[in-house]
């Protein structure tokens, strides 16, 4: 019998791994929908209490290492490793999270969802932000501080004060569209829909057509950034200016 023949595998272009919080119920579906052919995705989970609060988000830091160790531990072909929790990144500390990812998996490019948002906002040239979130006032205060500390002017920020991921997942796209429209301001350069548990990818295109400005969503920005870090420059329709033009 001839020698076994090998090729680049089922995902020859890139493999991206996402680390999500325990009860995230939207990430896999949205990321797979945005993944170009030839790009493989893997997902891991960080333990987290059901309620979404500053304390429960901060507590996820203690489970990061264990979650990273169990995320496709035997694979050497993960190109990009992303911590995919918007609020978790700014509550724990974005640099701290990224550093832990990089130290645990030095063969992969480490990034976070917040890194993706920062790159997306830079790509569309947005400094003044209107931010629509899923969070309560305490989490929102930390989010405002993060973006202002990064040099952005937050001209509007409103949250839905939703208690947990399951409730966030059930917010209808039509309501999310209406909510984002109320949060927008004429002087905002872009609208950011903050939280990967909200179905923002379903309304980004519609919102941009209505508001006449870029709209960034958590999962959209994260996937776009991970693809670009992996050297995948595909542009696509249906997910706003970010994917179409950058």
C-alpha cells in the first residue's frame, strides 16, 4: 500500500479559537455564519455565574487558565486565540486577559473582543461613540471609563440592564434596532452595540442604512479582527461597512 498522503486539513486557510463565558448562547452560530470557506473555528468556555454583574465578570478571571488548558489542548495549528467577552475584558483588564492568553498559548496570536472593537473603530474612523449595551449601570460605568481612557468621546451610552446571557439572547432584532436608533446621536461617528449576547449582526446593515454611519457589533468586530490577524482579508456583504470596506 502506498504511503499515507496528507494535505493542509479541512481548514487550510486559518484556524481561530474563541474563549466564551459559560452561558454564551450566540457566539458559535454568529461566528460560523461569518466565517469564510476554509476557515475553521473552535470554542471553549470560561466558568461564570448565571447573573451578569461586575462581580461575576471579575470572578471569571480565576477560571481563565483552566479554560485555556482545555481549549483544543493538543492542537498546534490555532492561528488566533480570542477571549470573546466584551464586558469581561474591561472588567478584568484587557491587557491582563491578552497577556494570559499569550503566555498560555505562545504559538497563537492572542487577542480579545475589545481589541477587535478598537481595531474596528479605528478602521471606520470613529472617535465619538454612541454605545448601546446589554448591561446594568455598574458595568456601563466601567465600559464608559474604558473607552474614554482609550481616547474616545462617549456622546451617548444606554444599557438594557439585562440579568443574564439567556435573556440577552432573546432580545428581538427588531427591538435591538429600535434601541440602537434611540441611543444614536447626530454627533456620534459610529454606534457600537456592546455585548456578544445581543443579536447585533442581524441588524447592523439595516441600522447603517437608516443612520448613515458605521455600526459596530461585538461579535462582528471580533470575527473581523480575528480574520485579519490570521491573514484572511475577505470582504463580504451583510455585516456592515466594516466587512464590506476594510
